[in-house]
C-alpha cells in the first residue's frame, strides 16, 4: 500500500544539524540569499515571461536582470547567455547543436575524462556517423594542448575540454587549447560547471561554456550555455522560440533569478572563499597522505580549490562512503551522476590508477559553508574508518 507524501512533514533541516557535508561537487546547499531572492517568483511575481501584461513583464524583467548580471561577470553580452535546465542540457546543446547544423558527419575532439554529459553525447554522435577523437591525459589528468593541435583535421567541427575536472579537480590548459582552436577556426566548448565562480576563465578564446546553478549554492534544474556571438546552433527543443530561438520552453523564472543571485554571491566572495577552500585542500592532502597505502589523484597544485581525490589500498570506495556516513560525514567516490555504477571511475582509469585502487577512491569537495572544524573532524575519523575496513579486507596493504 502506497502512503502519500505529507507536505510539511519533513523540514529541510531535519537530521542535518550535526552532519558534515563534503560532497559539494555533487550539489551544494541553497544559499539563504538565493532562496530569499527566488521566493517572490513562486508566490507574487509568478508571471510567464512571455506574457504582455504587467505580471509577465515583471517576470521578464527579472529574467533579463539575471542574464545581464551573469554576462557582466563573464565579460560577455547578455544575448550570448542561453538559459537551460542545467549543464547537461547545455553540454548537449553545444555538441548536438553543432553536429545538427551539418549535413551529416564531421569530426569532434574531446578527452577521456570529460563529464558523462559530454562523454556520452560524443559517444552517441559516433554511432551517427561522426568521428570522435578521445584525447589521453597525463598521470595528473591534464590534456596536452599540443595533442589537441595534432588531432585537428580539416573537418573538425568542435573541441570540448572541461575547465576543471569534477572528480579529481585538475585544471586544463583551456587558454592554450582555445587559442589553438581560434587559429584553426574550430569551435571550442568547455564544461565549466566546477570552475565557474571559483577560478578565472579565458572568455576571449571560449566559444561555448556550460554552467549549472546547483554547483554554486543555487537551485537545481537551471543553468546556462554561453554561446559566443556568431556561433550558430541547431536547437534541440522546438516550440515557442524562447531564448532567441535557441531553447524553446517557458522559462524557469525562480530558477533563473536564483542562478543570478548565486552568481552574484560566488563572484563577490570568490577570492575569500576560494582561498579558504584551497587551504582546506592543502590540509586534506597533508593529512590523508599520512595514511599508508594512500595516493592523491589529480594534480597536487594545478587544481580547482575545492576538490581533493584519494585512493586507498585494500578497501572499497562504496564501503568507505557508508562508514563515513555512519559518522555523519557525507562524501563520495566520484561523480554523483554515475555513482550507482560499480565500475571504476573512467577518470581514474584514464590516469592509469591501478584498478584495485581505483575502486577505493574518495572525493572530498568543500563549499562556502565548510569550516575548519569539519575538516579536522574528517581527518580524525578517516584513519579509524580506513583501518576498520582494512581489518576485514581479504587484501593487505602493500600485499
């Protein structure tokens, strides 16, 4: 018998007061400022932005204010911002929208460690007659700009390399890659979900850039694709011709307002928050690597400030996550988008991490709300949990 959900039965804070949340790369808690900015557009200013009456005009004005704010922080024009349901749709629009403008066929370049929103889209295009080159990465997870140059062909339509990896945090040389693409008149797209609002982005060499609000303390279900003026994309959604004909569908005004406020907060706090998260990352690396049979995955310094990824010998990552959860610490083994998959991370495999250790990975990702006490608590609990799991493991460290 199904029991209907009772609205108001569970509050957002129930059971969360003592929890330590270190899975901010999966999603972030909604900032109170963002919720406050969004609330009127659920209740009083609820109009359809396409309506001509004053309620609709109010909604349209709020949407355009968010668009202008985002554009200002990126140093681009408002018309170049296309609102979407999130970065997955934005990545799909970039790749598929480019492909669908051709008469069939063509060449695309991406890396082996992209987010699944890019990786699986490229794989699907390969089944539809497009050639896809997957670039290798070095042991720190970096793409070589010169490998991009060598892979370019006369029929190359697009290069897609993420700004910073969502599992290991390694930053990519997107300035160099973008310059090479610009020289050859090839479109360059980057998934900037984890980098936006945390590190600088060279917009002068980027043609398309994908962002999701819920990675920067904004709401889920909204994001945008920056599309440089002059870049033509075939729309994936057909209907009322919203977003300049590039993305049909009634706009998510509360979400767009939340995205705008989350952007304002992220850029206003960028230097302070990024420096604090960088300090936490350094503290984690020093502390975790004291444990025997442990390795850091990704570049030790050329990385996003909020992500640290480790592998542990003789334990399984899923068991480690569950054990930490028993201590009210939330972390992950890697990308939340593929966490139900028990296969080893494609990112760690591409780095050359031994399969035994790839299965024993831990991603720790901090946010603006993370405190030094929480990092210290993790570093106290983690050695105990790791030893408990090794004590019952059929494998031995170094064995």
